[in-house]
C-alpha cells in the first residue's frame, strides 16, 4: 500500500514526540498516536502490522488476561509488542504500532498482544484484523461507558473482521454469540456445586431468546447471565464447549481442562471465579499459539494477579486484602462483594468505590448502585462496613436498603479519616475495595490500616 507524505510526517513526528516525552519523564502512551491520527486520519490503515495479532476485548478482565498472556509468552522467549502500559483505544493502539515499527513504518516484530476497548471497534477493526479476538464476557457497564450489552455486542459483531478467529466464553450467552459467521473456539466451566437454578443477582442481561423472544430456560446459573441456557421454542442455546473445565478443585487450587478426549491439569493462582475464567481464557489463547500445557502451567505458576487488581498480606495475624472493584460497574462490584461474603472468617469491608475520574467530570448518575448486589454485604461474617468518598451518603442509603444493620456502618466523606473508626476486635481480614482511579488512595488507606493493626491493643 502506498503510504504517502502525510503518513511519514505523522510517523516521524510521533517518534520524535515519543523521545521528547520520555526525556521529560512523561508517559508516551497516548499522545504520539493522537498526533499521528491528526496528521494522517487513516494512519492505522497504512502502518504495517505484525503477522499475528491477539486482541482481547470484553467488559471485565481485559487487562488481567493480557498481562497473563504477555507474561507467559515472555517467559517462553516470545518477542512481541503490546499496549500493556498504554491506552486501549485507537490512539493508544497506534502508539503501540508506532513503537513497534522502524522509521519506514515496517513492523519490527511478528506478534502483537493488544487490549482493545469495545467502543473503539469502529475505529480499529476496519483497519486492523486480529488473528484471534478474545472475549471473556459482556456485561452492563457504567452509564458513562458501555452500559448497554445489546449495543456493545451489536457494535462488535458489525465491525469484527470476517477472517478473525474468535475465542469466546461459552458460558456467557451474550459474548458467545458475537459475529456468528466467524470461526470460533469456546471455553467454559462445567456445572459447579455452587451453581443454582435461579439467579440471585439483581442484574441479568439476557432473559429472553434473541431469536424468538421466548423466555429462556436456564439449565443452571453461575452468576448474572453466566451459566447454561436454552430456548424452549427454537434452536437457540448455549454452545458446545471446546475447552471445558471438568473438575475445579479450589482447596488444592487445581483444575482439569478437557479438549476433545485429552485432559490436562493446571494450577490456579486464584480461587476467585472471575480470575479462574481469566486463567482459562489465557490458557486457551496460548494453546492456540502452540504452547504446550507444561510450558503454560510452569509459567502461570510463577505469576500472581497484579497488585493493582488484587493484593494480600498478613500483619500481626490479620490479613489485609485490596481488591479492585470498578466504580459504576455493577457486575464487577457484585462479583467482588460475593467473593468477600464467601471468604472465611470475620471481616471488615472498606468501600472506596467512587469513580474519581467520573466524579471530577460531574457524573451524578448513581443508578449503578441499584444494579449492584449490596445485599451480598448483608452477611453475618461482615462485622463492619466503612464507606467513604464523594458518594458516601448514596452508598449509605444503598447499604440500608440492602438490609445492613446501620450499627455496622461507618459513613464519612473523608476516605482516610473514616478509617479511624476501624474496629479490629475478632477480625480475621480487612478488605479494601477500591476503584480503578483510586490507586494512590488505596495505598494510603492500606498503609493506615497496617499501622492501626500493629498499634491495636
């Protein structure tokens, strides 16, 4: 393809800008791509791409899955480009491609792992064809972002290239039906003892058959719309799974994965069902890349969920756990609340769930709190809940509606001052649940809890 004068001006200007930004010790993850787009609007179409592209999209878990794929590939001496430290929209992906190219716009590497925002599909997929596109789940999200699952799934289906092979969660009735004409590989987890016949969550994003509008019959429900279902009137149903977890042993952190007639054992680095799906997704992608089960498992055993998503430490016999719980994302918060209530022992929960980025921009929409299962925090094992931040009064009201005893609740505007009210008698674990944009706040809160634990008594 003829690139043209504008392309080279955009490329060279972006590369010079990257160097200058790094000299100024600033992140060069978004601006170079934005500059290139401004100079050459079809830049992403013209720049050369790696031969193999793994793209990861979906509502929750994109970053975790990408990190695990990249870490295993790196551990097995694969060379690739990625947007691990950059934006997942068009400008960020262009920056990644620029960094992975020479001064003539030729790709220096044959492999790319790219996290791609769902809403960016119209700006990316017409010009970049992933070899594999991974979708772990599609849920309702923030009203400010990707609130409507039908809109997001239709957007993806419209723009996913026909030659892309899809790797999809077969337990997700929405994600599993993306781009039906494309070649696809399904993964899933067989029925668990904890699965039920009815959904205990507030939110359930697919209730009727998308073909004939008949109410779906669920064979079992894991959470929200995750499970297995069929339409009693037409042929719509959950797909046959290609990679199926047939045995999940959470006590020993092992799982058995079956593909056709072959069974393989893998170690788990988390007992959280969300992260088990993330691990499963990672394994299936890497199997498609030709890695052996031994290569994958040995590399995965060296990993842990990144600290920005989950961390734990024990201070004077009290465990302190930080857990990302995306503000304004009802499903992500509900899954974490469910994990907390089922965690063994007596707990205190500190909620720092304001989406600070959105709040700064003036979002007043609190509807997500009423799609979130705060009822899961109404549990005997949770002895105290501290809620703080700009929306602390909204959170307090929601906890009361969920039936939480008001004597258990501390609600304050100042996030760090609120921790002064922490009660540690008889407590085994302190959970700090924080938003994506509250990393510094989370660290400050964690340090204060550590000090209070050490100084108690």
